């Protein structure tokens, strides 16, 4: 009945991906940490379906939890595990607003002693785009546990009706690439527009597969086509595979589609690296790093874990940058990032947008100064002028906690009182108070205050 109701909504063909197991436990069978568990099957089968045919991800139906009501520990931890499970489903499928409809399981009280903890967890899950359907009144089989044919029919209708209350997503999703190293997908109008943004990820401590697409929350609100790339490990795209991926992206959008490449830090490096194959019209590189290979940039001490893992860089960045693309580089010209930018082959096609005391956290600085929406506008509208971003950021710099914290750290060795005042300005601008007070205490221990 679920399938029949959904097929009758008139929205075109409906695909259902079913992953299930009788008597499954949330932690034992559905945990995202289990490599070959049901969670992994759910994600891989969905990604495979989206790779075969671009589709709208319209929702997920969840009917599980009876088994967890048998054990006090499982029931007690169900809420925390369930929230984590749903969050990981949405991240893995890069669907942050994916609607979830859950059935509130109703196993018999005399055998499932801790069932009410599970039921409360399902009802009270603090999730957006989430609702439940009741099952207390449904007809059961003689075992008092499993739904009868009539009960199954009714629950199918309830699931379908609840899903129908959520608006259909406007964007389709089409998975382009998925390996142990990289994932890539398109999100946007069904017909690929004349201009597409390629979004490249920043470095993370663990796996980049645990992050949504870079900039996705902003792009999802706009009518724009975006190709997102995710990197499993922060290996700075030092694989031959990335070149094959770039070729696949250009083939996917067609040779006449205008591309804008967008990334920050590691993603900015990747935008420049892949520009030779992707031939974009524009590149927005936010705080780009020329390399983290110690033989190339011996003064670079950040990202040591990635640098030790990668060792020697495979690619010479300057050999891969597209000469004809317009390159817009946003960076703090008072920080170490200036040294990275100085190694780039800057010419007339490069625009250097200098943001003093933004540190390496340029995007946060732009957000705090109210300029992030301007950046998104410029990414989407190819005729926009980025000079307004630089102007507004400089005018509003004193409302940025990043600006004051950077100023404070620069002054700390020789001007401790000035640094203390700057740190307190950072607190007044919404900076992390506990962290900043530790910096002030460090100044006091040095005897400067």
C-alpha cells in the first residue's frame, strides 16, 4: 500500500530502496561504524541507485526498535544512537533535509520490558523534517507482535500520507563518482544549467565522508547547479584518480557548460590543481595553500598529520593551473598564507583580494563581517563584482571575533596589554569566551600583565 499510494501521487516514477532484517538491533546491525552492516548497505544501495538514474530523494521510512526493547542498556541508549544514525544517513547521502517518517513500535509489554524507552526515543527525537506514525491500534497476528495483513496495509497508508506532507525536493541528485578515496555528485535542476559550480572540500581531521558538501547549506537555498566533491582522507588530492575524476566531471556537464571552481584551503589548492582539465571560467580560491610538502614549503608547520602521511607531493601545482581562467584569491596578506600566494604564477588573470587579520579562517571572517552572502552571490552570478566583498569586509572588520583574536595573537609577544584588550573585544564580538580567557591567562603567566 505504501508503493501504491506513492505511485499515485503523479510525480513520475517512484523508486523504493528496501534494506531490512528481522529482529535487528540499532547498534548491533545498523551502526554507521560497522563496515558491512545494514547502514553500509543502505548507503551503498542508495548511492548506486542515484548513480544509475538522477532522482529526487523524497524521504526515508523507519520501522525498527522492538528488539532494543528487550535489553535495558539498548533501550537506554536508543535515543542517542538513533539521532546519530539519522544524522549519518543524511550526511552519507548528502541530504541534510531528508524527511524521515518513523513508526512508533508497539511490541507486547510483558515480553519487551523496556519498550517504552524506545517508544519515547522515537516520538521525541530532536530532528528537523521528522515525524512519526502511531501503531498502537493496528491489528496483529496471533503472536501479538507482528502486524497482520490488514495492519500492514494501514501502516503503509500512514507512511505514504506522512511522506506526502513533506514538499518534494526541488533538486535532483545524481551520483557521479564513488571510491574509497573520493565521492562526487551533482545536485540541482534536472536539466544541467549553463553555469555549474564545482565545490571542493577543506581538510578535516578524520574522514571527509562525514561532512556535507562544502557550501551545501548556502547553495541548497538557491536555484543553482552544483557538483560536490568529497575526499575521504585529507590527502590534498595527491592521487592520479583526481585527474580521472576531473575528466568525468567535464564530460558530465558537457564541454560548453561554464564552470566556477570553489574551495577553501585544501579545496582552494584542488580548485587550482584541477583547473587545467576542467577549464573553468572562474576560480574562487579561499586561503589557498601552495603545498604542505615540507620539501617545497619547509616553513609550513600546519596539517602535520596529512603532511606526514603524504610525504612528497605528486603534482607541481603551477603545471596544472589553467592560464585562461579568472582566478580570485581571498587571503590574509598579513599571515603565513601570503607566502603560499607568493609561490603562485600570478598574472593579469589573477585578482588578489587581501583581507588583513582574517587569519586562515577567511570564510568565518567573511561571515562575521556580513560578507558571506555577497560571496555566494558572486559565485552564482558570473557578472557580480567581488570588490564589494573586500570593501565591506574592511569596513565591518571590528565586529569580527576572528579579526580581534588575530590582532591579539600578533601583539602578544611585545604588547601584552594591547593583546588583552583585543582578546576582550573578541569576546564582545561573540568569540569563544572560554578559549579566549585561556589566552589571557597565558599572557599573565608570562608576566606581561
